[in-house]
């Protein structure tokens, strides 16, 4: 940790710009879910109240991470990666929900470890790169954790983890031919899994149906986005929720947002994220810590690809993947995991004496 300490909105400090972006993105989610619900009621079955509770927990976690230095995060990276990997292994002993095993049922909430392997994998690869571990071993351990998510099955998160891994290898000193070899190896394994029936049938159906038929949810989603116009339908009470879209509070929440707040709202949402990534990029260029550089690059790749996949799904460019939109979609595990990412980035800002 740097010698200088900053005491602004936290035990070690907080970057105000990052905090404001985090809070505004959560508030946008509240407004969107308000239009999709029957109003606010103090019941966890109410989507808006549930999201508010998760947001409050996320803000607490955001500040709590301020207590943890990057040296400590580095120190506990391997135990954290091992813990999440163990949770991914034991999840296969749980009862399936809708044909998949992704959650631990904790009663009030469901815990989804695949959301946290996104964080653990970035930290793991970053630490291994900094300490010059053999890249074959790094790739093997990464592939093992990714395969655990693949067999849940969760093709969307699997694709995200592969992109994170490849992105971080690309920003390291690995040779391009090694990347091509990894891609070739991945393709070989895919066809092996396909040949021996190791890929879940419903995953294959999603892909084949995308090219053979028009997906109803994606068709309705495009209609909702185009109906939002310039300013949206938020103040037009007679038009709210007249376009039915399945799972609109989670996978397709971007279409609900675009419908309610229009093109100007979408510009605001994208503007916040672009400004966030711009600030992160500046720290990547200025920090002297290689560990911080890799962590920031990995988290940026993760968030950018999540947004890209979600929007591509919503507008029908790719098959439905079930990828949430960070800090917009309803979901406790997703919000908490994103709060951890923002908290770690906030800590990096603090240790580089960036408070605004």
C-alpha cells in the first residue's frame, strides 16, 4: 500500500467519480424495475424491493473493500480462487433447477458461484503473470475452472470466461502463435464434446433455433427498443408494459430501459459506462503496479463483454445466452459480484491517490 492515506468517505478513501457512477447505475436499475413491477412493497418477492436490498448490500461491500489493500488482495488470491473452484465442484451435488445446476439455495436468496469465478479468474491470472508462473499451468487451471461452469451448463458465462482469459493473455507477453494454439485446442475440445454428447441439448437447440426460427423474446425486444423513440415512454402511463417480453427484468432488461427512457436514456447509460472505462484506462497507463494493470484489464474485459453480449442478445444478433447487464439486470449474485469489482477498482484508485 502507498504511504499516503486518504480519508474521504471511507477508512482509506473513496473515488467520488467511481462512487457516483456506481450509485447512478443502480438507481437506473431501480427506475427500470419500477416500471416492470406493481410498485414498491416491502417483500423480497417484489423485484424492486429485492433489487434495493441487494444494492444496499452492494454499497456496504463497496466500502468494506476499502479496508483491504491490493497487497492483501494479492496475498489471498489463490485461496479465493480455490474456494470458488471448490464451490463450483460441489454445485454438481445440488438439485437441478430447470435442468441446470448454477445456484446454492440459501432460502431467502440463491448463491451463484459462477458470478464470482469471473473475479477470481482475473485475480488468479494477474497474480500468476506477475509472479512469472508457467503459462501452460495458468491456462490449465483456468481451463479447469471454465469447464466446471460449462458443465453446469452455462454457455454464456463459459464464453465470457474464455474471453477474459484470452484478453489477459493477449495483454501479457505471450506470443500470438500461442494464442492461436489455444484457440485451436479449444475448437478441438468443442468438437470432442459435441461428438460424445457432452454438450447439453438445450444449448445446441438455442443455437440451431436461432438460425432456423425467429425468437419471440428477441423479436418483442426489438419492438420495445424501437418503440422507445427519443425520450421514451416513462411518462406515458397508458403505454407502460404493453409490449410483453419474457424474463424482462433479467436477461432482457435493456429493452425495458430503452422502451421507458428512449434514445436519450440509452445515451446516458452508455455515457456513464464509457466514462468509467476511460477512467480505468487512465489508471492502467499510470500505475506502476503490474498486478493492478492486469486486474484492471481483466475486469474491464469482463464488464465490456457482459454488456456487449447482453445487448447483442437483446437485439437478436446472437442466440439467447442468459448474460445479465451489469448493475441493470435483477439479480443478487450479479450485483454483489459487480460491487466487488467496483470496490477493488476503487481501492486501486485510492492507492494511486486518485480521489475524484
